[in-house]
């Protein structure tokens, strides 16, 4: 209970009255099929199908209701300020997906590989958070005191909200730099990219071009140097904007009442990683790994159709580079 005096009798009733026990289960079959066809010695075509499931987070399943008495901007109308109740949902079901993949790989004379692929995914029962004005019916179903209805509290509850469609393609190139003299060492480069298109159906409050948790475009590229016992890898990773997944408060970015539309996103980000390994012998290796070595920030945006770009930044976080130094042994 946040912002509610401990002397409020509703706190005691919420903690000790109206205890409920709920059970749930699900079962199904999840087949997969993979096939490879060798067109030539250098050209291969791969196809795959899989039916998969995604289980709800345990924090969203465990029964629990939280009360935030401090006024917050309403998800239903950003022009209003309301206290908020956040409820989990023990009735959540796993979401399921049908996944189709098709790719082509070509192996070059110089030892490199060029590949391209397309994919299509259908996800049923995607999990998210749904905003609503608390009513007597909702309060009774969740065991919430009806006095919160009179005070105009807003409710967020995790639920199986919508169906998602994800389609896209991938490109990848790996190539040894054969023009580099052997005396210098072995040098190779790689690059790949993934591009997504997403759409949603099943909930009118979620009309958006972003699906929580998915990144529309991702690029990776890097260079590898190897000579004798020394191995060095330098890699860059670019991630496009990403809608935030549901957090403890269910705040994942919603669309308010028309014509105001807003989403909460992670901004696009480019990071650099470094991996160095020195082999003393076949049993012992020393390694140094660095992630985000230039300390690129994580920017959280609050975006509307009308907000200028300079006003979109909601929060900036810097966690610093992550370095690890150690020894690997294999015996």
C-alpha cells in the first residue's frame, strides 16, 4: 500500500479478509519439423516449422493486488490524474505461436558464407496489461473494497489481450580476409541484420506499430583477429526502438483516448563489446571480456504523435561497462 495511512481499515481487510485459492493448468502438443535440401555442394535451402509456447512470468501469476494512492497520469486519459490499483492474474494462460522459417545459404570459395532468410510467426494470447476504471463488478471479482470505486481508482490487470503477427527477414555474411598475409594472422569479418514487421489484433487499446519486447531492426557486425595463442574479437550491436515489456506496475505504454496516442519505448542503442583470449596451452586460457565498453546509456522515451523529439526523453540510465577477467581450464 503506497500513500495509504496504516490506520486505514481497508488495509487490514485487504490483508486478512476474503482469502481466495485458485488453480490452473494447461497442456497441449508442440511439434516441430526441420528440413534441409542441398541444391549444390555450396548452396543449401533450409525450412522449419515449430509450434511453441511462452509461459507467463510467475510474478504475473501469483495472486496479488497493490495500491498506489499517489495520483498518477491515467492510461485511459493522459489529461486526468488518478490513484491506481495493479492486480496480477492467476488465470493467465500460456501464449502459443506458430513459427515458419525459410533460409538459403551459399558457401564461398574463400571460406565465407552468405545467408538470407524469411520468417513468419503467429502468436495467440499475447500477455500484457489492460487499463480500466474500477467498477463494482471488477472490485467484487478481485476482492477489492468497493470504496475504491467511489473514489475513482484506476485498475491495471495483466491479461491475455491480443494476437500478434510477426514477419521479417534476416541477412548474414561471414568472410575471411584472405588478402591479409599469414605472417600478420587470420582476420575475418561478419555482419548480420534482422528486420521485423509486427501487427496486433484483439484489443482496441493497443493499436500501435510496436509489440512489447520485440525490436524492429537489429544489426551486428565485427572483426576477429587470430594469431597463435591470441584471439581478439571486436563487435558492435545496434538495436532499434523497443516497446517496454510489462513491468511490476504494468506500465508498458498504452494508447489513451483518441486523439492522444502515446507509447513508452527504449530508444535505439549502439553498443561495443570486446573479447580477448590468450591460450597458454590446450588446457589453460586467460580471457578478458568487456560489454558496452563505451558506456552507452539506456534511454527511456515517452512518445506521442505530437511530441517534439527533444521532449521524448523520460529517463536516462548509465550502468557502466561490464568487464570480466578470468582463467579457463580444460582437463
